[in-house]
């Protein structure tokens, strides 16, 4: 790739990012104008929401970089629960999906069961999780793992089954031991589909984190519910916006990891 081409691609990326943030800023400005016109306690101005959020998150001492107690007592524990459960789901999902995808008959017997479990709304299982695990972090982790597992499993199965037969024949002709096929051939070829499942499950993890915390009485979910019931609407809207920011940031980070891991693919390399 020439220097000119690389510079042009960097310019397109920067230009796209600038347009994205301009659209976001315009949306915030539009919110502010609509809120001023509506003059409703239920729809506070964006400046009020941001000021409230700053008071909540940036009210700590200087030695903590002004980070308030809410960051350490609410935001970080919620993220740790969501990401920890999502990572556990990813490990189980990729392992199970690889095993099912490599088998010539497993999905014939298990496909219907997996489709059924995937179709069950996770929210309806919250009472069952409460009975089995009690109210607390274990219940929240169980709910998130169950909800995020199936997209990873199905995308992994699809990726493993779509491995190019030429790669398999080449590995066989080169005498590659079968015990190395998973790590050297199957998983690298299935990675695009696996990452698609991971991205989908990550958004589900954030959603189920909030639902589980509202039920379990902890973290961002509890604070969101409390501010709504006590008519603290600026703070309530702040937590809603914060969830959107966290979801966007986590998805962007995962996309960056995907580009790094899949940089060997020609199309991915061009996109990066």
C-alpha cells in the first residue's frame, strides 16, 4: 500500500468520524431546543442533564481525578458484572459452537433445542434465576450468560461450518496433525462469524445488565429505577445517556479488536 493511498484512507476515516460527531452534537442541540420548547419536567434540557451527570460522576477528590463515589460504587461494578458474564459466555459459546459445528450430526439433534432456548425471552426467566441463584450478582451473571450465549453459539457453528474446503484439503496434504486443525485452520477461518456473534451478544449483555440490576437492586439499574420513582428526571435521563455511551464505547473497542485480529484478511485490512 502506497503512502498516498494510506493517507487517503486515514483522511476518509477522520472525515467519517468528524461527520459522526457533528451529527451527535446536532442531536444534542436538537434535544436542548425541543426541551426548551416543551418546558416539561419529564423532558429536561440537555444542559441540565449533563450538569447533573457531572455532579454525579465528577464530585470526588483531586487524587481520584475528580471521579465521584458513583463511578466506583455503581458504574464500575455494573461494567465488571456485564463484561465478566459476557466473557464467560464467549468462552462457553465458542467452545460449544466449535464442537457442534465440527460434528456432522450434532446440530441435527441439538438445533431445535438451541432455537427454543434462544427464543425464550430472558426477562421472563428472571423469577427462575432469582429462585435458583438468589438476589445478587450470581443471579445477574446467570441472566446475562444465558441471554448472550446463543448468538455466540450459532454464529460460531455457522463460521466453523463455512471453513473453505480448500484450506482443509491443503492442511491435509501438508500433513497437519488433526489436533492442530482447530487452532490453525478452523477458528481463524470462523473468526469473522464469531466476532459478529460477540458484537451482538455484547449489546444484549448491556441490556440484561440493566434488567437484572433493576430486579436485583444494584448498580446502574437500581439507580435508574430509583431516580425514576423519586422524580429525579435529569439524573434518570443521565443514566440512560450513560448507558448509550458505554454501549457505543464497548462496541467501538470490540470493533478495534476485530480489525486487529482480522487484519490478515484483505477486505479487513482495507477497512482498517
